[in-house]
């Protein structure tokens, strides 16, 4: 990744996002595996752990946007941290906490946000549910999200990925496919013209050209 304007990042560890297909209980999923540095800045959002959280882009997140036909696109935001409250019903986690680690290591249950949009910055559906698990180990976090295939826009064939962390003047906006430097102003992850092609059909044995009920 680079910053939003395409400039190299100084002393930044890599972020990887991998995709695979999974059939689970007769449900088809695009599985998204994230490995990213953990900055713990800003602090965790005050939302229930393991649940959808509004305005998640104001926190530490990794985001992926999936673009299909007619400029329909899906926004997936994943946050590694959460305020754990006694009333939270927590999902199972990735792996097991390592003995002898401090509270900043081991298991956390982050939040997510799913938005469906039609054309530039026009969301028409949010609050969708998602299976998401996160684990923090020192200065790295791992996340796994199971995205139902019906969430993907029909003919999904373009993508972009982003990461955000830091507070105030130290806020950083990173992009897999950044803006053209001549058009680089305030970060705007909804600039669809900068997305690049992706062939998800090559890993998913299920047609991706039909619109599910979410998109009709």
C-alpha cells in the first residue's frame, strides 16, 4: 500500500488481504483474511464486540470495496479492537490466547461495517450481519470475515483496499490503488475510477452475474 496520493509509506509493515471460497451449512461465502499492523490508535469504538458498528471509518480499520455493474458496490470495514463489556455475547475466536501475554496480546473481538451503495457515495443498505473474528498478537492483528455471496454486487469485477489508523494530525489513509497525484486532494475512498480489476470468479464455483435480492 501507499498513502492516498500514491507516495511510499515510511517504516510501515505490510498489510495482506487474501480471498478464498467456502461453503458452510449450505451458505456460500467469500472468505476474507486480513493480516495487518496493530496501532491501537485511536482507541476502540464503543460498540458491542463482534457486531456491526456505525461510523467505523473513524477508527482503526482495514477496508475493501467490491465494485460491480451499474456502479453498484459493497463496502466492507473491519476493525481489530472492541470495548469488551460483560453484556457482550462474544463469538468464537481465531486460535487461543497465548499464556503469559499481557492484555494487549491475544484475543480481541472487533467490529465491522457493511454498506451497499449505488453510484458514488449513495448507500441504500447498512447494518448487514457478518461473521467476523479478530485476534491481536503484539503489534499485528489477524482477521477473518465470511462475506455471503449475496452481498456482492452482480458482476463484481473491480476492487480497492484501504487502511486507516492514527488520530488528529497523525491520521493516515492508505490505499492499494491510490489516487492519481494530479487529482489527489482529501482522501476519498469512493473514487471508483481508481479501482482495479479482480477475477473472483476464478476462485468461486458459483455464478456472480445475477443480482441477489439485496441488489434488486
